[in-house]
């Protein structure tokens, strides 16, 4: 069963969560909004224990994200449409997700935002290590091919309208689509 997946990718604080919530409220069919932040914030991942030093995050990080990536495939394979927000900060994650989601219609969206806005949002949120936005800004879009690129500093309604217009057109040109054509 082919699921629809709208995959939002960009730096920390670029507006992915805000766009995902607005999109979920306006799209004409049910979509799950899925992110690693949901797992962290729900308590599913014992983040407080990692932060307290009880567990070594770097030892667990690879398994946590492999589980997250595999769960996306399982949700989609069961026929659930997804709005995924993610930061592909490891080079191998893109290829792994392309393979896991190959049977589904993935619409890959690059979320851009100027560094000043990212840093301001990061400080306002205070739930990320300072410097995450800067690190992501410098690297996460390198080598990525998107179906659509948006500016996270633009009004959210504008971005939802643009995204829905291009998504509904059926045009796909991203690295997810390219892999399906091989």
C-alpha cells in the first residue's frame, strides 16, 4: 500500500514543526505528524537520564535513530500518510531512508532560514544545545535534491499554500524519486 509522505528537512529551528502542524490542519486527508522530538518530548526516549549522565547518548544515538527511521517505514507500510520532520545530520541517513521509503510517494521539502533567525529561535526555544542551528545551517542541505524548497522565515500560511500546490501537482524530482526510477 503506497502511503503519501511529506518529508520536511532543514536546520533546527527552521520552522519544520510549525509548518507540519499547519499542514496537518489543512491537508485533505489524514496525515500523522512524526518527529524524533515527539519521541523525546513524550518520554519514550529517557532523555533526562541521558542528560543526567546515567546513559551515554553517543553510544545509543545510532540505535535510536535507526529505530526511528525503521518506524517511519512501518507506519507507511501499514498505509498511514506521514508528515515527517527531520534533520538528516548524518550522511548515511538519506540513503537509508530512501531505501526504507522506496515503496511510497515521498515529497521531500527543504526548509531554509537565515542564520540570524535560526539563532534567535534557538535561544527563544531554549530546548536545544546552543550552536545546533549554526551547525545544521552549515551542513544539512549539502548534496540534497528537493521537490520543493521553502523559506522558514516566510509566513506559515504562504508556505502551506506553496507546499500543497506543488505536492498536489504530483511532480517529484528529489533524491527519493530518483532512487525509484533506477
